[in-house]
């Protein structure tokens, strides 16, 4: 827990390595780096930030691409639901027709505006 930041943003992330195993395009790397989830459950728990979600108090903006195979949007949805369940101010933005990077110029501008607004709004609150 920290009050060092007025707000935070996490974009295109993996927050629960166990639940993403086999659903992303990096699962072979995960297996090589961490082992199989059922053989190394403690390791997968340790590297998954969802494990410590109860410690999150900072307002959190989450973004994801609808078609992201590297970091499936369900990861952002899991973290969003988890922080909202504990009353944390959070916002989730899923970019339609986008992959791991937001490539469409209009959506890229929207992304930057959303990030700017999020931090400006929360910086003014602190």
C-alpha cells in the first residue's frame, strides 16, 4: 500500500498468469520461464499481481485491445472487477478492433486523451 501516487494506469497487461496460460501467444515462453501452472502453482501466484489486488488503493485506469492475443482483455476485466469490488476508483477502456498496440489514429488519440484526463482529474483531487 502506498499513497505515493494520485493515480495509476496499466495498459495491455497480464495480471493473472495462471488464468492466461494457453490463452495468449506467449504461453510457451511462460512455460519455459516459469514452468507449468499446475506444476509450479506458487511461482504463478507470486508473479501474478492479481494475488495482491487487496493492497490496491490508488485509482486505476486499465486499457486493453479487444483482439490482443499477447495480453487478452479478460486480464484487464479481471483486475477491474477485483478493484471495483473493494471500492477502488477504476476505469476500464477496451479498444475495439485493436491488438496489443492501439494503431488506429483516432483511437490512439483517444487513448492519449483518456490517460491525460485520468491523471489530470486525480492530480487535482490530491
